[in-house]
C-alpha cells in the first residue's frame, strides 16, 4: 500500500507526518472521505467543493489546485489497486513550532491522501440485516458543518455504540431532536411514507451522500421533509437509515430499545440503497 504525503508517494507502513504538524497537535485540520467505485472516484466535485469550504471557514490555504488534487487522488487509487473502497484526504494547517496562534504566513498546509479497499459483498450483507443505533447527548461544538479532524466526541460516541452492540450513535440536541450520527447523517420514514432528515443549516455536516439521496428521493416522487425530528418520533418511525460515503444508505432496524417498523430493513431505505448510484458520478 502507498500513501501520498506532502508531495511524495511513500509506503503506507512508513508514511508519517512531523511531530509539529498542527493536525497532530491541535486537530487543526480538515478532511474528506470519498467513495471509490469500479476504480473511479464518486461525487468528486461535491466532495472537493466541501473540502474548499472547510478550508476557507478555517482560513487554511488550499494545498494545490483542484485539477492537481484530483490527479493525485486518482494516482493514490491506482497505486493501491482500489476497485471498491474509499479515499481519505486530510489537510492540516502545516508544520510549525507549537503555538496556538496561526503559523507565519506562507507556512504550507500539509496534505495526506490514503486509499483503502472494502468489500461491497460484506456491506450488502450488513445492509440486508440492518444495523442498530443508540442515542447520546450531542456534546460537540457549534461548527460541525466544518469537516474538521477534531472528532473526539464522535470517537467516544462510536465506541459507546460498539459497547452497546450498535453500529452507530445518533447525537441528540438539548431539545430532544436528533442531529446526526457520529460519522453519518440520520433519516427516518414516517407512517405516511415521507422521508425526514434534519436541515443542513445548523447542527450537522451537510453530507454529500445526504444531498445525493435527497436528489434521488425527489426524482422517485418520495415526499421529502427537511425538518428536525425527535428521538420519540424516530422510535415510532416506519423506517430509519443512515447515510455516508462509507456506508452509503444503511438501514437501521433498532434505535435504543425500540425495534423500527417490523424490525427489518425498510422498503424505501432498501430502494434508495439499490438506486443510489443512479444519481451520482
Ligand atoms: N463521515 N456526519 C458526520 C459527522 C460525518 O462524519 C459524515 C461522514 C457524514 C456523512 O457525510 P458524507 O455523506 O459526505 O460522507 C455526516 C466520514 C465518512 C468519516 O468520517 O469517515
């Protein structure tokens, strides 16, 4: 395996960043995860638009022009012989002696890109069974719209989910509304068959998979309600599912101690999963 680290392709085993990298010291960096399918990058433009937005919100310089970045991403996929899997891009504010203040103007941002294969067959099996979700208070900062590598609450939530026999944890705000999962967006389907997901203005990351699923649902004539929903409403939902570039559309069959619907993956979630790649390129 190979990784791209600050201008060089290096063996994954030996790939390393400097101890004074601000990503390492302050979590002062951002990232993206894109799906790789049939050897190609999926929804690249939207992912790189979001990467640019994360960088500008944090006033981190762009590491390289977009066309060059896409070329490097493709090369990382090629060198790792990834057919199906994911690519990870991380940009930190660069290397400088530890100081909370931004480093001097002209300090180059640090760029790392890795790629990894995954098994579509294994994912399909997981989707056939559906996954369990737990709920936890959302204890994150207010700028979760930025795809920052500062993910401690998410890491703790995911581990709590695992300990509870669940695949994901849904964060819940102080008013009892679900925000999103620790690494996914959260969705329910009402008894009337409407798709509900929280608006992306506040409290969640605007998932690229989320955007694609909204496009797909509208195209299929499914009623879409972008509004917050409570945990109580989710317990009573006909269906639930999560979305991310890593899981795509993944049916949820249990939330805390409540079986969702008949306890099996719902038909809308299953259809959206099957048709997902019709609306992305
Ligand atoms: N996570 N919400 C959070 C908090 C996320 O971390 C992610 C993605 C999403 C879904 O976004 P998208 O559809 O663009 O993947 C929502 C990535 C996959 C990760 O951290 O591994």
